């Protein structure tokens, strides 16, 4: 059976689970579940921080802060997706129309399927990486032999939490650890797939731009077959296709601009804090465990920032090539009114399609470099304060 969507089944299943995918009967139940559970986990983090702010080591407080920010980021992402549900529906509708149009031409269909397969590989890689990260982060605590009856020490949990009820039995303690373990995997998946969706949408837009560029190469050869009819029809298709790509890119921007701003702000703090945890853990008695727990999360946080910035850079560069393709056609063989249409396409493509963080800053590799630079500066300050 031929493929009919850029988004694979894994992503759709997870979006149903997170209450994001439109038209599902269980969407209200899923949203209530995530709001209640994430709010409860955030309360436990907050309570731990308040009760241990003067007694715990700085390393533990920074670990608590990182967990608090990571869960808060997931909750805010969910809320932003829920609030922009109509925009997401429009994006899915436009993607479906593109697939229907591409089904009429084998070359265009292959181009769209190629971008979808790349999206699948990225999706599977991100899910595997996030799963491995959680396994490395949680396994040491889960398999550790802890005496629940010993009241002289606090019970260790996967995250730095203060559970608001007494844990009296070994069974209850193990159950909490397993639930926390599974819950962290789901939250990590949520953070990963919402980021991969941006890359999938960007790849789909890039595939449509490649199709449009191919139409420019066919413009003049068609003129030799049926000079007036072929050129008029092709130019009309080019203008309509270009406008659809612009509308699709603007819909992506509207869906992700606030999420990107959240991602930039939180990742700046997380990269700095996780780097601090890794550096300060060196030489400590449990250095191997602490570095393993923090290093993979540090890598994932950097990858998240890179995905957003790379998507913006990729979309911008691809949009510029449309104008180049229009200019490289034999426009000098066209009539004046026909070449004017190409001129408008070139002028519009010079206004590059971009993704922004809160409409304030363009997402690009230069922006990613500035994040890493600022994080390194803040890390130096933290190390000096230690």
C-alpha cells in the first residue's frame, strides 16, 4: 500500500497519547491525565527544593532544578499545542492535499516519500536516544537495594522529589520507582516527538520546494510543445504552488514560534545547569553514576536546541533556492508578460521563509552558536560561585 502521509504511525500514536492528535475521542481524558500528573510532579519538585534549600548540596539542588524545568517544558508544550489545535489541523490538511497532488506524478511522489523516509529515520533515532537516556538515568536507582525501614536516610527516587505521603513498605517504594521510571520515559518521548514534528514539517516543505524547482526546469521545454498554453498553465501552477508553500511555512511558524521561545529559554538554563552537574561531579565518590545520568541529558538538550535551529536554517536556505531556480530558467525566451510573472516569484523568494523564537529571533545555526556561547559563560559563573 502506497504511503499517504509524512508523519509515521509512531508519531501519530504518541500524539494521540499526549492528547494532541485531532479528532480522537479520548483527547479530553489524555489532557486531564497529563495536566494532573505533571502538576503533581512539579509540586513534588517544588516541595523538595523548599525543604532542602539550606540542607542539601548544591549538586542535588541543581539536579532538582533541571528535573523541574524539564517537566515544566513538557507541560507548557502540551498546553501550547492544545491551544493551537486549529492551526495543527490546517497543517495536516495542507499536507494531505500535497500528497494527493503528488500522487498524480511519480517523480513528485518519490520526492515526497524520500523526505518522509528521512523523517522516519530521524523520528526512530530520537525515540531510541531518549529511551536509552532514561534507562541510563534511572537504572542505578531502580536496581539499588534500599532499606525502607531505615528512617535515618531519605529514600532515593529517580528525580529529587518529596512525596507528600509516607512510604512504609518495600512494595510501595518499588511501585513508585517503576511508575516514575515509566512516566519519565513517556515525558522524554513527549519532548522528543514534539521537536521531531517540527523537523518533519520542515522536510515536507523542503520536498514541495524541490518539486517547485523541478517545475522551473520544465517551463521552457514545455514551450516548444505548446507555446502559449503550456507556459500559461505551468506559470499558474508555479505561482499557486509557491503560495501554498508560503502558507504552509507560515502555519509552521505560527504553531512553533512560542514553543521555540520556550525551548530557547529553558535549554539555555538546562545546558548550563547540566554542564555544571557534569563538571562538579568529577572527583566525587559517585562521579561515574552522576556523569552518566547528566551527560546524556546534556546531549539531548543540545540536540533539541540544534533541531530547532537547523530546521530554521534549512527552511531559509531552501526558500532562497526557489528564486535561483526561477532566475536560471531561460526567461529571455519568454514573452514580456510571462517573464514578469517569474520576476514576481524571484522578488517574493528573496524574502526568505524563516522560523522564529517568539517573533523576536530567527532560528538559525548562528542562533545555536549564540546559545552555546551564552551557556558556557553562565557555566563559568556557576563554577566560580561554587
